[in-house]
């Protein structure tokens, strides 16, 4: 029996029970933080030599220099040609859909001119160079390559540098094929905190980037947090999450498998089902018991469901939406009769999958929207990765002589009110005599 926590939204202590279930500590322990801090400092001090040393040590390699750790672009094309034809076609179709979707996110520069000739506006430009971290070893995520690289390319980023660890010299051709499809410009077989440090500060061989994106383990996440400020980062991601709101009319096997789809990531992943139908919660529980033994990652799923999952009984779908907004889930499925109407009541969610036929897994791979999503309730204030994360905005101000005179008077009053005389006099020089 897989014991899943049952909560009732009508209970007096419901909110405290929910908060306890949602709690997750993302902070690395002091040992991890000190290790990462030391690695970053060493890479800043010794550059390539430190990166090669750590890579050889942690990934059990014997590289002589950084040249041995860079994969030529021709190798990416070989990988693309050698992978299973069906897998390559799936990657290409997913990439095509990602490009089409993300083209809609591009921001354009704009300006307007006031009556006196003063021009105001906003100039939008892409980042110059971005670093993409891709997990290696046992984890194989070609989809992550597409999801992180394609919005950067759509934004117009000039150079995209991918780092991917290859422990024991194990190189995954699907990852390299995805890099070729997405148009990655350079690839280095390095990982961990040393890769993050190299991207953030640059070495003799690896140029400094403007932003680092992509998932990684606790050392990578800790390093990204430490270099933020020297470079931008996408986010510090927590465990995968799914919240399903169901009216009780979807096949319970479907919902059980949707919950599994996140639980199989790791033991800390969180799967939550919310329904006004108590009997339906029982039906999904029965489906879980029957289907779980058939899963390859059954023990991981069982541990995740036992430790972090919840089945929540609500009064109605309106209350379900309220609870979803409290949770602010990474993935939200609205498995109900009228998902469009219910979606209007959702304020906080990374991705909203609407309708009984929309499995969250479709969004993970090929629907078109990005699967890099805010976790751990950060959907309350942040958004999925997108083209806008690789564009920046500069304000445009061009005063006419008349505008400079009129605005200068206002600026002078405000500057002198703040005691900033140079500001005031700088504006006053442009004031014309009436």
C-alpha cells in the first residue's frame, strides 16, 4: 500500500497541514557551499588548469588540456546522423514547434515622439553570449538542450556555449544531436561547479557569458547562486511538481500516470491531486496500487508519493482553484469539463495544461511552450523560461531643445529638493530663457 497523505480543505488545520506538505529546503549544507566556494575561487585564480584538474578528478578523465575537453561542431553532426531515425525526427519536430511558439514571444523596440519633439522609447537587444548547462552521466536530457537553447537563438543571442559533463568519457549522442538541431555554437565536456565558474568568469579557453541557464545537481545550483551578479541566471530550480485538478470524470488510470510522471524524477518530486469527489480520490489511489508495480522507477515513485504527495478533497472547483493558487505549482493540469473557464481563476502556475487529453508530459517535450518552469511556489512571481530571458531593454530618451528646457525646470526642483546640486545645475544649463 502506497500511503498518500489525505487532506480535507474543510478541516480547521488544513492550511497548516498543506504548508507542512509543501515545505522543502533548497539550501545546500555548509559542506557543499564551502566546496563550491573553493572551486569557484580556484577557477577564477587558475583558469583552464583548474577546470581540467577538477574535470579529471570528478569525471574520471585524463584530459591533458582544455582542447581535449571541447567537442568540435562536426562531432555534433555525426551524432545527429547516427542516432535512431525516429528519435532524431522527434527532436526535429519538437524543435520546430519550439521555434514556432517562441517566435511569438519576441519583444520589439518602440518609441514615441512628444509634441515638442522629445523622443522616448525602449530599445530591445539580445544578450551577446549565453552558457547552457546540460546534465551528464546517468541523466540524459536532450529535451533540456532544446528548451534552453531555442529561445536564446530566437532572441538573437550571438553565441551559445554548452557545457555537459561526460563521466568516464560517456558521451550521449542524443544530447549532441539536440545541440546541433538547436544551433549551439561551442560544446565543452565539463560540468559541476567548475563549469559554472568558467562560464561566469571566463578562462583562457572559455569566454565569459552574460547568463547561465539549465538544470544541474546541488553543486551546480549552489554555484549558480554564488555567481549571480557577475552573470545572470535563469533560476534556482527545486524538485519537479504537478498539481492536478479533476472533477472526477477522467479515467483514474490517466491521472495516476500523470502523477507518476513527476514522481519518477526523484524522491523529492511532488504530486498533488485536488478533487471535489472523495470516491474519485479512492479510485485514483486504486489505480496507483495497480499501476505502480509496472513502472521501471517504481521505488522512486513510491518514495516520492509517500513523502511529498497529497490528495485534497475540496468543496468545488472554485475552491480547487484557490488551493492551486496557494501551491503555485510548476505544472497544473485542469482535467475538467470546461478547463478554459477554470483557467481564468488561476493566477499562479508555471504551465497550465487544459483538458482531459492534455498530459503534462506533452508540454515537457513537444507542445511548444518551454518546460523550464518556476518551482517551489516561485510561480507567484516568476515565469517560464522564454525569449524575454535572453533579451534586455534600454530606455531611450532624446530631448528637443524645447523639451530639455521644460523638463529641466522640473528636474531642477526635484534635484535641489534632494540636495543634489550638480544634478540640478546640469539640467538648468539646458533651460532656455523665456
